[in-house]
């Protein structure tokens, strides 16, 4: 099996970014959503990007931003990837893409959401989050598994992942990547280097199990 990529989201300072990279993260998420406790401004994001070692990707996280605002932020902080985490429609995705499109897991809508964004050429990957994004709430991964059979784009799994449960999530779903934020925090919005290391180690062990 190919190895599972790791994104640690909601990085707010250079020290946490370096710790995430040293733990083994493939990417760090920079949240540009003002209502989030993990929000960074463009100056903070620039400093984080400069602190990262080569080959660690950055993902700008946006939610219902107007294309002009998105473009202004990306001009100042040209991240490796953009993640759209709101209710963006195809025209917004087209204006901001290529992008990772996030969807919330809900039994009644997940099949349609996956089909919709699988068909959108401006979506480079799909992120399936929990029912309450950013709150660390997991869902039944077994219920998602059948819906991924016909998805050809890379799928990232988020929502309630921790060092203790990520291996089980990988075993059930074998996603392209996993995305963690609150599950590696010692308090809301503050990353814990030891938890980031434990999370990455759990992913590596799951990949060889």
C-alpha cells in the first residue's frame, strides 16, 4: 500500500511548523478564516512558510472567501495548495482552483457531494471532514467506506483524528491522506510537539501493518 500523507492543520507559529515537519508531516495548513481560533494573517503565514524545510507543502485554508479576497491572500502568501472549506459552488472553485474541496460527512448527502466534486476538473482532491469541522468530532468511518469505491481523486480524511485512533481510520478507509488539527493540540489552537510526533508515528505504523 502507498504511504498515507499527513497534513497538520491550523499551524500558527514557526516553532509549531518546524515541529510538525520534524515529526514527519507532508504538509501544514494555514487557516485564513477569521472566525477560527487557528487563524493567521498573511504576515504570520509568510514567516511560517519561510521557516519550513524544503519539500514540506503549505495548504491555505479558506471558507466562503470571495475570489478577489482569495487572490489577494494568495498573492501575498502563495501556498502550495488551496483548500476550500465552505459552501463554495463550482464557479468559485473554478476561480480559485485547482483546489482541495472539503465536504462534511452526512449520511444523507455524502454520496452526492463526492459525485459532485469528483466530476469537477478544478478539484484536485477531496477532504471529508466530520459533521462539525474544527471541533474534533469523528464519525463512523465504516459508513464512509462504501462511498469511496468509485472516487478516483485523492481523498483526505479529517474530523476527530488523534494519535490513538488514526491507525484504525487508515485500516478501514486507506485514504490518500489524513488531516489533523485539534487532535494534536494541548489546548485550543496550540499544537503539542509530542502529540504531533505521536500522530505521525501512528500513521507510519499503520502503513506497514
